[in-house]
C-alpha cells in the first residue's frame, strides 16, 4: 500500500466514523429551551466538536490499524474480492 493509499484510506475511515459519532449525545436548542433567533429549534445547542473529533480520531486510528494490517498481510487480497464479486461465468 502506498502512502497516498494509506492517507486516502484513513481519511475515508475518519469521515465515516465522524458521521456515525455526530448524533451521539446531541441536545437540540428545542430540547434545552433556548432557541437562538434565526435558527431552527432542531439545531444543536452545544455540538462539542473538539470532544467528538478526539473520539473519532481514536476510533478511526484503531480501525485503520486493523484494516491496513489486513491489507498489508494479504489475509484478504484483491484477487479474492474479485473472485467473490465476479459471480458465475
């Protein structure tokens, strides 16, 4: 795996994890009862993005190590995936 492939893989895993973690522990302005004028009541009152970014980085790094390890050790190869997805001929 080249360095650019590793960076792309990590970025994909990081953003997928971010989208999974974003809704956790989110309180809307409507739930809190303090709606800022000009915003919908469903907008988050405190997104805690730095905390979520730290959590996402930890989870994504662990997932990347596992996935990169599988790729580099060739437990699963491109030929195996191609054989499975190609179907009967």
